[in-house]
């Protein structure tokens, strides 16, 4: 691995050294057509260099200027390759202001210098990194997939767990407000289990009981760390014959429940386990006293699927007793608008709740019309987040620990593969232009990456996860059973 990295570094130096120097550039008043589109984005201090390529150019030369006059330059045959150290210094001294980016390109032997643009550097901090699933296209068998950790200040990615270590699917990872020491992780297949890690302890659980529908999935931690809300779902998939649609994932049944980690008991209530209502995607409020979720009236499948529409709901929760409130409240009536809500995620400062809205169903990740919406929990205002939405799928999202950034998955690049975008959001709920997760030579990286990102979650530090220990626990037949009780 060390030798391979050395070869890559040497190759990159050769490419930069061989790049022709900019000279006698002709001014071009247009903005440059760069990939990724970083024109006018808002970034945090501590983000990895935003390398990019210039469409149609035989070479690219870039100058970054900080407000204090400090300049960083990069040139390359294919893409920029900014020094990580010098990039970090330049971005750090620009916090609260903008970098000025001037791009020149070599076209048919002549240099053209494009109109400069700005990149705003927010003073709001961002978390250490992201954890996400990456998986290949595959619908009938468990293709290659894993849970990975990415440090946002660099390009380092580390596998936490991959399904080459066992026979099955790894999914539904969740952290307590980004705390890497508290994680829930689900294993599906012959070695099915829910792994819980807390302060170095790792336990494999059997989360299905005689009184519940199935295994616990779609976890969301209570801010105290004592409880984890789960849904339990009977999930199926089908394939479309229309050229603009590929796959539909849907539930035949689903209920909600709360796991008490101290008592090792599943807690549920009749109002969250209605036979004619499908409840799913739970999420605790910032103060831990409200449980948000989405729910739809049961329909006949498959004929009724286009009429399956989920509303945003809530019910009270008492963390002292683990009791679930009797009264279910409608928060947002998506069905009356002919829409369906998914993935409610409250901000940790208690101000907002972001969710996904599509035309129907509960899995918007393959719905091209899917967009992000924002509910102001103080004013009740609900609006689409037009600042970040695109003409293609924008779906799963999560908040940074300080509620000033969010990450979301989108198929805006090619309509097929999901990529990750990060956006700033201020205290009033106004979002900045999102930026694609940075990579070295991003054009080549994303073009050659035949895997999708899935369920991105912010983490505040490296995840202390022993993958060999986890592998042994998964492949062992031993499982700790969950108890069960009805809410008082």
C-alpha cells in the first residue's frame, strides 16, 4: 500500500511538472465550466482541497487569492492538485470572507483566462468526517458493499465493515448526534443481527421479538443515549417498465418502537403499531421529548402504490419513564398535496426539521422528483430548500453536530449513481450553494466509481470500531435477545 501511494504521488508530480505554463492568456468574460461546479459555493475551514478540472481544456491553471493577498497556485494536464497544507492555511486565514478564484485553460494551443469567481469560507466549524455506506448496483443478490469513514479535512477513507467479511448485507448505521463511540449497525441475511457499540463495547442483538413485526431498522438515537428509536418493516422491491424509472422499494407493513438500552427492552404502543397504518423513519427531537416519524394509510400493493403517501407525524415521549404519548399529531399533511414525506431529521439546535418530499411511496432514493424540504419548528413555515435542490433525486440527509451544515445524497450528476453534497445553512434556515464531496482528480474518480453513496452521517471523530471483532460477532450464532413491553 505504501509503495502504491508513492507511485500515485510521483505520477501526480510528473503530471503537474509536465503541465504547460500559462502565458499570453486572452481574457474571456465568461465563468469557467469546471467539474465539480464549485463556483460560488460556501465551504468550511478544514475541508479538503477543492480540486477540479476544466471542461474541454488541454491544461488548467488556477490562482486562489485570500483577502490578505496570499496566493495559492496549481496547474495540471487534467485537474488541479492543490497542496493540502497550503490549501488549509489559505482557507483558514479566509474564514468569514471569500477566496477569489481565477481559472485559465489551454484550448488548441492558446490560453484563455476566465472571469474570476468567489468561494465563501464560513466561520462555522464542520465535524471531523462522514460515515456512509457504499454499494454496487445489485438487486437480487448482496453485491459488494460496506460502511466507510471519510475524514473531511483530507481524502482518507477507511472501511469500518464490508460484507466480504460475512455473507449478507450491512446497512442502517446510526450515531448518537455524530458521536463515533455510540453506533447502531444492522446486518441482514443469514447472519442477521443488530450491532451496538457503546464506549468500546460491542454486542450483537437479535432484535425481533414474538410481539413485533421483524428486526429493528432505521435507527435514531435519543440525545441522552439511553434510547434508540427503530422501525420494523416488511420491505419489498419491484421493477418499472418505464424508461425513466428503474426500481421501486416499498413496505407491506411497518411499525415503530423504542429500545431502552438500560432495560434491554423494546417499548411500543398501539398508536405506533396500527394494522392499517404504516409507520416508519422515526427521529427524536433535539430535547428528546418528541418522536417524529412518517405514516401512511395501508394500500393494496402493487396497484395502490402510486396512491401511497406518507405524512409527517409526531408523538410525545417521556425519557424519564420511556412512555410514549397517547395522542398522535399531524405535523405536515403531504398527502393532501399529492406528495409523500420521508426521512424526517430535526436539527440538533431544535430550530428546524428537514425531510424529503416525493410524489408517492416511502423510498424516494429512486424518485427523480424527490427534493429536500425544511420545516421551521418555531414559526411552522414549510418550504422547499430551493438553494440546494436539483432536477434529479435529492434525498437522504443529516445534520452536523452544530446544525450549521448538512450532507445529502443526490443523483444530479448522471441520474444513476448517488453522490454526496454538503451545504451550509445559517441560523435563519438559508442554505448556501452545495458542493460535491472533494476528491483528488474528481472527474476521473466519480466517472470510474461504479458504486453509490448511501445514508451519509456526520461523525465528530474517528469511529473506534474493530472490524475483526465485529466480524467474529456477526459470524458467531450468539445473539442477545431483546425484551418487550407496552408503553405505560
